[in-house]
């Protein structure tokens, strides 16, 4: 990952190295003098003006999205590091860099198999993770690569309009070969609105869809849609460890962090590879993948 250093004041790349800036927790940071405007500056690298080291920040993000609550991450730092961060700071780091990385990965184009497994689940928001109800999290997984290619976080109940908004996202990179869902009534109606043609077809209200809709009715088949349920199981485990998500503005950002962790950071247990790599998007991030993704997003 080759980063281009530019002057913070004029945006030019003509500079010379000019000493170091000493920091309390990040060591020495290289200073530069711009040959165009004469101003001094330091390189951004994604952590400009951050008081903690990039290693500690990315460790916190990785630990949080790997199933430790923000307080457990804070306690881990207290036991192993001299300079500590509060659990609120840990959450701030997670939200800040998830938004940065999300903006970057949304511009990339994965090579998907087009065999999508879609479903929705309830995500509790609040301290009581065992209460009934909650926000709705819609998710679609490309089974060939295990790459999560479409999500929707919503405080609203399931409906045809919500299903349409969600399924529309599955077409961002390529048109699906098929989408498999459960037998919820809003899915066929949403498929009809999005993909219908003029050719009669008995399973889609008198019209044929240009994308095959496979319905798995658990009551009839006795088989669960395990290919998406395994993803939901992992996501819910993490939300439970967070003791539920809190504010509505924050919840979708943290859920997106879980998706990035799944797609770009952790190897899938079945394939042994990271889903993004199976989708043809290999990025040289080094061992610290969160750090590499943040620097790639500049």
C-alpha cells in the first residue's frame, strides 16, 4: 500500500523531511516542509491528530468487532498498557473508522456467484437483549464467496416496501441468478415489483420474474435456511456481547462494522479464506487488516 504524502495546506507533493514531532503516546512523527507554500505538516495516514497509536486504535476496533464489549476492551488495555482509553473512546474509534472504511469498500466491485440467500432478523436495541421485538436487520449473502453483499437496518416492521428497498441493494454489483428466502409473504410481492416481466408464471402472481425466486418453507421442507442463519447466529452473538445496541443513529454504523469484519477481516470457518478475497478483491493490508484497510481508504 503506497501512500502519497501531500501538504495539508496546499495539496502539493513537493516537500522535504524536516525533523520529528514528539508525542506522548505515538512516539516520533515525521515532519515535512512543503517546498511550494513553505508550511510544515505531518502525514495523515488515517490517524491525523489522534492521541493514541494506530496500533492500539486498530487493536480496539478488531477486539470490539471480534466479540468483546467496549468495556471489556477498556479493561484489556488497563491490564496490558500504561495509557488507557475509556469505553466511550473505544466506541468513538469504532464508529469513526467504520465510516471511513465503509466509504472505501462501497466503491469496490466484488466478483460474486449471484446465488444470494436473503433473510431478516430482529436485533434488540437497548440494555435488555432478551426482550421481544427490536429493529430489523436484512441481510443477503452470496453463497459462492460468503460475501455479504446487501444489508438494511431499519426500526420499522417487515413490509413489502422494506423488502423492495433491501432487495434492490442485491443488484448493485450484478443481477442475481436467484434469491432464496423464507416463505414470508412480502418477499414474492417485492420480487414482483423489482423483477417482473410480462411472461405468465404461476408462482409470482401471474408474472414471471427475471430473477429466480427460491422459497424455502421450513414448515414444508423441515430445513432451515442455514446458509444465512449461520451469518445471523454470528451477528447475534456479537450483539449479545455488546449488551444490545443503543442509539438508533449509532446502531447501523456498528452493524456495518460487523459486516466489514465478516467480509474483510476474518477468514470464513468453512472456506478458510476471507470472503472479500474469494470475491476477487485482494488488498495488501498486512497482518493488521484493520490498519491496512484504514490506510487504503485514504
